[in-house]
C-alpha cells in the first residue's frame, strides 16, 4: 500500500514540480492515514466479534444452567445413558438444529426419561445444550422425542447424550 502511495505521489509530484522528499513525505502521510483507518476498522470488527462471542457464551451459560436445573428437578432418577440413542442432527426450516432422541425402557413399568443433548462442533466444542423429556415409555418399549437447539448453529454439528435419567 505504501509503495502504491509513493508511486501515485511520485507521479503527481513530477507534474506539480514537487521535490522527491516532498512527494515521499506526502505519500508517507497518506499511507499513515490509510493505516490508521484500517486499524480503527479492525478494532471495531474485533470489538463486534468479541461482543458476539460474549453473547454466545452468555447464551451457552444460560442453557447450561437451565439444563442442570431441569435434571436436578428429576426425583428418583437413575442413570439411563445406555438406554438412550440419538439420530444424526438435521437443520430445521427455521435454521435450528434438531435431533431425534430414542429412549428404550428396559424396566417392567412405564417410565419417563430426561435427556441432556449436547450440540458440538467438529472440534468437540460445546455449541448448545437442551434437555428433552421422553414421557411415559411403556415397559419393554421405546419412544422418541425431538431435541431442538436454542439458537441457529452453523458448520458441522454433532449431537451427544450429556446425561440421561430414567424416572
């Protein structure tokens, strides 16, 4: 950019009778001005990205707290992670990520399941989490429910069972 400014300034300087040092000074000043504007724009972009990341972190913290609360409210729940499976995530028409949750009741009585579904990116980073209830699954049967992300998720999204309780 500086070379272009010097070249442009040099061409203008030759036609106006400016000395080479005046042309170089003007070019340096112009380059400095462009650099300052670019630094300001980069700073604004970084600030906006930081704000979005903060909002995303706040949303994730809120979703995590809500999931913990819902699972803590389950009375008499037992670990049922091995009785729950997830289908491949899909993107709904509104941009939210959904995944079908299947709960298999291996007991001899009707039970319900509370399942935490963790939505992660390709690197394994947590993007979102929700708790879905699969209610009144008959003894020896399976039932399904759909988990839906709390916001739009981009890129490759994987779904994993975080916690699953049968009650």
